[in-house]
C-alpha cells in the first residue's frame, strides 16, 4: 500500500467545505429577498456544511502541506465529490424536495457545467434554488481546484503545480506567471470580469437583473442552466441571442490567451493554431446547418436562420447547451452534426467540455504524417503545433485518451440501453454527459430532460459527468491497483 498523506487530503476537504458554506450565503440572501420558503433549506445546508468542514479542518490542521501525485489526484476527485454531496443539500431540504439521486444529478451537472437537468419545469423553482443552480456553474466553471490554488497559497510549489495540471483541461497548460497561484488568480480575474460585463449587457436587453445574473454565470462557465423552461427561446430576442453567442464563443477559447489579448498581446490569440481551428469549425458547421435548413425547407428569414444556426453551433461546441434551436426536430442529419461537435468540444484551457480541439489538431496532423509514411516509410515527420514539435509521448497519450473516451462512451451507452433507453437516447445522453454538454438526443434533446431515466442511469451519468469534467485519467487512475501500491 502506497503511503498517502490522508491527513492533508482531509484538511483540504475541510477548508473547501468551509468555502462552500460561505458561497451558499449568496443564494441564502436571494432566498430571503424573495421569501419563497427555500431560505431554511439554505440555512440548514450552510450549517451542516460549515460544521463538517470546520471539524475536518480543526482535527487535521497540523497536517503537513506536502502534496505528491497521489495526493493531488485524490484531492481533486475528493473535493469535486464532496462539493457535490454538500452542494445537493439545498435540493434535498427545499419545498417539494428532490430525491437523493435527482439532487446529486442536478448538482454534479451544475458543478461540472454540464447543464443536464431532471427538473421538468424550472420556472416552478424558488429564486434561491434557481440562483444556486446557476451559481454552481460559476464555481465549477473555472474549476474548484483553480480557485483553491488561487486563494490558498499554502501548498508547496510542486503540489500547486500538480493540482493545477490535474484540473486544467487539454494537453497544453500555459503559465501566465512564475507562480502557479498567480496564474490561477489571473485566470479567475478574466473569468469574473467577463461574467460581470456580460451581466451588464444582458440587463440592457429584455432580461430582468435576476435572469441576467444567472445567465451570465451559466454562459461564461459554458454550463447552460437557464431560469426559464424554454431557455433562450423564452425571450425571442435577437439581441440576447447575439450577445450570449459572442460571449459563449469567447468562453470556448483558452482563457490564458484571452488574458494575453486583453492585456495587449492580441497577436498571440489570433496566431494560435487551436483558436484558428476552433473558428473554422464553428463557421463551417454553421454554413452546413444553414444550408441544410434551406434544403429541407425549415428556414425562416435569412437573418434568423443564420442567427439560430450560429447560436446552436456555438452553444453545443462550447458545451454550453442552451436551447436556441431544436436540432432533434430538424432531423437526423442535424443531430449527427451536433453529436460530432459534442465529441471534440472547444479549446483547451477553457471552461468547455469534450475531448478538446488541441487533441483533434494533433490527431489530424499525426494521421496525415502516417499517410505520408506509407509511401516514404523512412521519413521523419514530427507533429508540429504553433511551430513547436509535439513529442511522441504526448501523441501516445492523446491516442490513449481518445481510446478511453470512446470506451467510456460505449460502456455508458450499454448501461442506458439495458435500462430501456433507445440507442439514440443512450448514445446521445452518454456523449452529452461525458462532454459536459447538457442536451443529448431523442427525449434528452434540447427541449427534453433526464427526469425519465431510472436512478441507476442517473448515478451512471453523474459519474460520467464527473470523469468527463476531470478528463478521465484524474478519476479513473484511482480504480487501478498500481495507484495504491508503492512504486
């Protein structure tokens, strides 16, 4: 058995639960303002979370803050799990409370910014709960661990770096500052600033301030929870569609590049190869969808067709999952297009889900090289991204990641079909949860929800959402025997 510093893990869980209790004060205040009966649910949740977190921190306060690889993986997974377990308490205590399976599903969906919901009518929820649903997107969007590293400068340098790399998505992790804590703070600064700007812009439109705040949380986190059952379609506003589409597109870009752009280094953003691929895919998919709608006679005015197509493409590829158009109702061709967009998602280092475009770029270039080697077997052709050669080791890791990604997708689909879901619903739901999208296919499509799925299916999809958010290996490594053995 490997010697793991369990005490420091429990210490960090305690600190983060105390932080979660503090964060719950925001929806508690909202509940008090609207007086709809959910204030007590938050008060109980805050008390339980604070007492548990405080007790853990007190008993393990003297634990040394040395964090190695094993501890980092356990901390990352444990904190996400505990944040979900205590974050679901308001759903369990609120009037017309949810079952444990439903409450866990809704909470993990919020924190992982998936946006899949089991609630058939969100407009019936009290304002405090609606705020908490969207607020979980804000918390989980840039990452609970990034927040930890930013505000708790008590880790050794190696530990902070390991936690940062375990949390940040994609294959390339860019440091903006020499210290990893400073990098985390810069990323959070960009994230919060863009959220605030979006909120103000939405308030200028037809949205009320409460709806604007909640949608700003959901948009920059690419989560997708809405305060209205019809999502963005509730407002029928071109202004809202365009504003949210623009900010959602920005949220799909590596936040380190966004930070450099707003601080004057715009050239680096536009010269980045992954950003170029991302833009081309969005434009290309939009053109295909617009053309398809015209061919099938489902178009309205040209402006509306382009707007709805662009908004739906951006919201899916960035794993936001707002409902702007119902691609399931459009037909199987369109569903296929959007399922492909779900698979790879947007850029690394963003708040988006999916396998990430940086991996797509490397795979595409490596495949091109393999075709060339068929004719020229002795040719040495390194894969280059942004002018830098990608090592064979990284290419192998990407191939392994895609293989595991597909295996999880197949396994989840098999479980759901065994529970009675159609192949379309099972595959679409699993891919949606694995890529942290929200809407799937069939009954779980843009205008549907996940309420009809049996509890076993909800627990399965909850686990898939978690491993999808943490990019598979961070969680799945815990289920290997060699993780627990001395190396």
